[in-house]
């Protein structure tokens, strides 16, 4: 699977741990995030992840910023992107099961590195339930 990842300065440390996990799992990573802790503007690193999902250059995305909110808001401006801000395993599962989320947004300042890795694993393992949920997803885009 091809996974795009993007982060601002708050998510750099977690990003490297996530990339390590994903590579060990055999996934291909496209790294759009900053590799330093110097302050940057998160949209500059999140838009490319969303574009990769839009253009089907990546199967899934993972984005990180301090609260996860700015990253999720930015990503969700793109058609076909369903970025879910998650801070618990249950939210990650529901985001995939019911919303078919294709980008996981993590709040780096509010979860541990262990939790971030657990949420990424859950995101990848959980499959969309389809059925009634597909009908709802089809109503998301503004027409």
C-alpha cells in the first residue's frame, strides 16, 4: 500500500516512528512532512497529502499537527478526502468502519507516541463496512 504522510513541526518525532512502523509492515511511504522541529505552516505539508489522495497517487494518508484540527480542516478542503481527527482507538475504528476515512489526522501534542502507532495500525487494519454507510458518504460532497 502507498501511504502519504505529512506533518508540521509538532509531529516530526511521531512521523519518523510512524514511517519506521509502516516500512516494517511493507508499505511504501511518500513523505510530504517537515523533517525538523522548526516552526512551519501546517497547510504547506498537509495539502500535498490530500492532493496525493485526490489524484490516487496514495491509498491512504496520515497527517499530524499539534491538535490535529488544522491538519484535518486543511485536508478536508479537497474533494474525495475524508480526514478524521482521532485521539482514541475507538474513534479510529469508527472513522474507517462508518466514514471510510482515507486520511488519519493525529493530535501530536495530545497523544503519546505509543498511541499514535496503535492508531495507525488500527487505521490500516480496519475495513469499511459499506452498506448504509456508503449512501451517507455519497451525500458528503457539495453538488
